[in-house]
C-alpha cells in the first residue's frame, strides 16, 4: 500500500547539540536504508520548516506505524499525518 506521510519535527531545546547531531545522523542513515528498501519511495523537505512529506510504501498501516515508530527521531516528531492512497484511473490506465 502507498501512503502520503507528512512529518513535522520538534527539535528538543534541552538536548546537548552533539547528541542532537548524532540523532540527526542516525535518522539520515535510517532514511537512506528505508529508501534502499523501497519503503520511502519519494521524499521532500518543506522549505523553511523542519517538516517533510513523502510517498511511503508498506504492507499495511500497522507495518507503516512500526517503521515510523522505529525512527531515531520518533520521540521528537510533533505531527505524523498518514493518508492511505488508492489508485487513480489516470495512473492505472482505466
């Protein structure tokens, strides 16, 4: 199944910068691996924000939740909005 996933990050104000940089690096590596696995199909940053939007693919909503909740920055995700997507006739050729 494909999902539109919108994520808004709320960086902590009380974390040492070195630790935050470690978490950002770990998140980056996790995203690259999810992209390699085909879970993240496309990914965009929303300019001027700490938000992103992406096209994700997972077996179902439960699997997607497991993937997202395993991200290193999950505790600091202020908003995660997930929209299940259905095929459009223009895309399927019908």
